[in-house]
């Protein structure tokens, strides 16, 4: 996954985080559809793959000082993903 700029990569990362938030909120509901749960679970590996592509770009292609700020975002996402 190639990005034109840091801003574009951050925008994609934000979209991926919103997707994870929607899944989290769904799981907190009282009435969960088995089929919808399976569909959401099926999408998680792709979400993780895309997030890692963004992470790799932000942490390796940028100035080291700029990429340092993105490490915390990665940790937050990873903790939520595996929760």
C-alpha cells in the first residue's frame, strides 16, 4: 500500500480505527446476530493487514522524529484489536 504523504496515511489510519470502533460498539450490544458477528469477524484480519501497512509506512518512511509520534497510535490500535 503506497501513500502520497503522511497526511494521506493518517487519514487512512483514522478510517481503519473508525472501522474497529464500529465493531467494538457492535459487540457491546445486547442483541448480536450470529451471521453479522461472523461477517464482522471475517473482516478483522483485512483491517489488521491494512493497519499494519499504514503503520509500516508511518514508522519507516518518515523522519524518525515524525514516526515516533505514530508508535503510540499503533499500540492503542493493537491493544483494541486483541482485546
